[in-house]
């Protein structure tokens, strides 16, 4: 659960109670990464990509503890290209752009990067994941 710029942390208590689920609250501290899916993307097999600078120190530490070596912390450049606002389908990760380093890290984990030109949509503050509707 992400809170910060556009949401409040105490909503987590109600979500946990109403849906009877366990959840971890993560605090976003930078207005450029205003939703959790702009700074964090779960990947197959318990892996993830995330932008450390978007999170409060305690939240970044919680992600490190939860994922360990299975988390890839993206660079400032990849974060500005909303790499974490990606879509993960099977072994494919669809995103606007990825640096050579990020592509290599994902490829080493058996994931294929597919870049999609959503440059016009980036102007609104989101990328590929924000263009989806899960039903």
C-alpha cells in the first residue's frame, strides 16, 4: 500500500480490516512519484523494480527486507522515464524506455524488455501501467 502525496496512510488500516488481508504500508515522499505504481513494479517469481528515492527511508528498507536480491533499484534516468510504471506479463516487461543497465539486469533474470512509445502520455505523469485497466 502506497501513501503520501495523493493518499493517506491511515486508509491502510481500513483496507486490512475490510478485506481481511495483510499489507505493508510504503510512504512515498516525492511528488513526481505520486502513486505506488509509478515507483514500484512487481515482476514474476517474487522480483520487483523500484525507485529508492521515491520512498521514505523506512519504506525503502522494508522493500529491501522483503525482496532482498530480487529487487532492482532503478537509476534516476530510468525513474524519470517511469520504468517502474511498467506492465509485467509473463516474462515480458513493457515500459516506455529502459537504460542498457536496466535492460541487462532484467534480461539476466529471464525477462524481456519491450519498449513502447508513450512519450505523449508521459507528459501527464504516467506511463504504460497507467494506460491499463485491470478487470
